[in-house]
C-alpha cells in the first residue's frame, strides 16, 4: 500500500479531522467533485441529467456504524421514502446500503429485518437492491445477509472486494445463487494478513475474478458488474467478454459521480450499460477520504479549492 493511501485511510478514521473537515467550507466545496450535494434532492436532480445521456444511477445515503437502533430505523424510513421518489421519477435508479448503517453492529436480526423491508420495496418497483461490503470484519455477516435476501428476491446485488484473499472462494460459494456482483478493488485499511498490500496484486486478482464472472455470465450463472475507474482494466475485460461470448448487455460498468465522466459517456456511446454511483448526505468525511485514498493525486483538487 502506498504511503499516501495509508495516510489518507488513517485520516479517514480520525474523529478530530472529521469534525474539522465538516466545518470547513472549502472542504465542502471540494466534495462537489464526487457528489452533487448533501440533500437527496440534489442526487435525484443529478440523476435526471445523467438519464438524458442514457446512464442509470445507484444511490447511497452516506453514513455507517450507527450507535443506536433508532438511527437504523430512521435510515430504513429514509430509504422507503427514497424508493417512493424513484417510483415517481421514472429514473433507472437503484439503492445501495451499508449494513452497519442499518444496525449490523447492534443486532444482526434487526439489520436483516430492515434489509428485508427495503429489499421487498425495491423489488416492488423492479429495482436492484444493493448491499455494500464494508471492512473485513463484516464480510461473513454481510455474506449471510446476502444469502438470506437473495433467497427471497431475485434483484439483490452484493459488492465484493478484489483486494481480499478470500474473495475468490467467496465468489465461488455464491454461484449457486445466480448472484449479481459489483466487483470493486476495496477502499478500507486492511492488514496484509487478509488483503493484498500491493496494488499490482489487487489488479491481477480483480482481472481473474472478473474473468470468472464473465465466464459465469456466459453460462447464465451470474450478473457481473465492474465497479472500477481503471480504463485499461475495463478494456481488457471487454475483450474477455467478447472472447467468452458474453453479450454486452450481460454485464454493467459502475463508476462514481464526477470521476472519469468522459469515459462514462464514451462507454455508454459504445453500447455498454453504464451506471453512475451518486452519494449524498452530510456524513461524507470517511467516504470522501477513501475516494482520495483511491488516487492520492486527487488531494490537489482540495488544495485548489482552498486557494480558489
């Protein structure tokens, strides 16, 4: 792991820096590179503009590791409201949730009950209900949640992280469910005992996992979603899809709002299914620092915002 990435991920876990950053107007301005605004209405307006370009969206209300079940209830109720907005909007929009935002730290059973409520509402309006993968300590419980929900609803997706050694075995273990998998590289500070410390090894594992998913898609076993901004990697995977006979419509490409926007438009114009991940909410500090850690050169945009 690079020194810059290590420092940024450690900063993400600092309550002091969280308080300082969220009180600084220039840092808030800098977040606009990656999110259209804190309000859900900001996210919905941005999605309407992307719809005109033929892009779908995946929405996330920022926040994690809630400490009171009443807060998890509030998150559930917010997403129920948000599903109503999606149903009325006509957007190709979906929701992605973090289990710890729905109380996983407090009660697995209550978290599952909240997720069941949301997955049922998502299914009722024909949307994919996405479960984010968080840190390594949550992997087993998140897989358990996914299995429970996928047994009840077809359109439930799961994010999986290519930097974890265990992901290959976990992916194979899900194939019997015909899973919908969004493969990402991983954005948490994990020890080398559980995750590849070298970026090149993560990239290699990502390609191998994605190639397996494409083979599975060609055989009707799974739906692959490639959540990466690595264009060279995507080009290689598109070529592998053709080699496997996997149709363009059998997989999707997901990228974050504000990143590689020209490439998102280009890929869409080439007939790929592209969805843009839009985050909103005021609990943006940890998320924002992880975005910077994915490419530490992005820190320069914060500096420019401070000077501007």
